[in-house]
C-alpha cells in the first residue's frame, strides 16, 4: 500500500491486515524512528553524518507487526509518540532521501516481509513498497487524495492525538513533504505501473476498506 501522507493508508492497512489475520508493517514508522536517532545525536537530517547515525540505528530497531497493537521500538523503548511529533516530521524526508538509509531499511523490510509471508501474509504500507521493496507483491494499491483533503485529515488526526494542528500549516507541510518525497533521487514516491490507483477524496475509510477486501478476496489473498 503506497501513497502520500493523509490518504488514510495507515488506518486502512491496519484494518485490512486485521480482517485477513495478516501482519501489518508501517515502513514510515521505521524512517521516522531512525530520524529520531539522528535528532537525538544533535544532527540535522540532511547532514552527511546523519546517514551514518541512521544506518547504525537500524540494528536497534524493532517493528511489532501485530495489527491490533503495532509498535516501533528503538533501543528497546517504544518511541511511537516521539516519532509523530513535529521535529521528526520536519526532518524525516531529508533522512529518508539518503541512499544508505534506504538500502539498510529496505533490507530489513524485506526480511520482515519474508518471515510474515511464511506465517500467513502481511499488509505493508509506505512510499516505495510496490515499486522497490516488493515489486512482485500479489496486490499493489496506490492511495491518492487532493492536498486539501489530505491536510484536513492530517490535522484532524493531530488534534485527536493532542498535537497542535493549524490546517494551513499542515497543508504547507504536506506539500513540502510531497515535493521532497517525489523528487528525491532514490526511490521517489510514485505508483508502480501495475498498482491499482484509488482516489480517496470522496471515499470514507469504510468504503476504501470494502474495496480493498473485495480485491484481496478476488485474488484469494485473505485468510478469513
Ligand atoms: O508514512 P509517514 O508519513 O509516516 O512517512 C514518513 C516519511 O518517511 C515520509 O515523508 C517519507 C518516508 N518514507 C519513505 O521514504 N519510504 C517509505 N517506504 C515510507 C516512508
């Protein structure tokens, strides 16, 4: 499941995984967690030394792939709240544009996916899952929505989590990250040629989930 921020990727991916008794992997949380390690080291995301710190942090990451309680641990501590904060959100695109960081995380993601496939399947969300991480995935979906709708969803989500969220500022941040994520040299955000593109502007989460369940059942991919 790929697409930019604010398309509802996380919510529908988690619910789809739970409905199919599959694992769930949020790869954005992995990029965010290594970015947190960079910030803790007192570095900015674009500094050359940042890549070294981020790659080093990959060994200290643990992803919990239970869709009922997904989590990301850095040095054994749950960092979910910190990785969603504004500092990490500001720096994550620069860190995730570093080729060495992508190589290290893609390798880790492929290993997690291989284990989960043996155990019964996995829903993976990110920006380059269908295009780079698992080009042979049996179903690829690319979620889109207009900038305005995505910013409105993001600010509602932030407010719910108790973070300040002024819609104009969130819209500017959504556009800034889209630009950085789509123009980076390595694995820029784009739909894989064989991905099904789903525009979610006028679709509720339930409607997107219904369509996804139809697709996985049609392909015999859901265990339930
Ligand atoms: O999905 P998210 O907003 O939590 O992702 C955070 C950032 O991580 C996003 O701006 C781009 C990067 N990312 C990436 O480059 N590749 C992925 N597979 C997932 C996320």
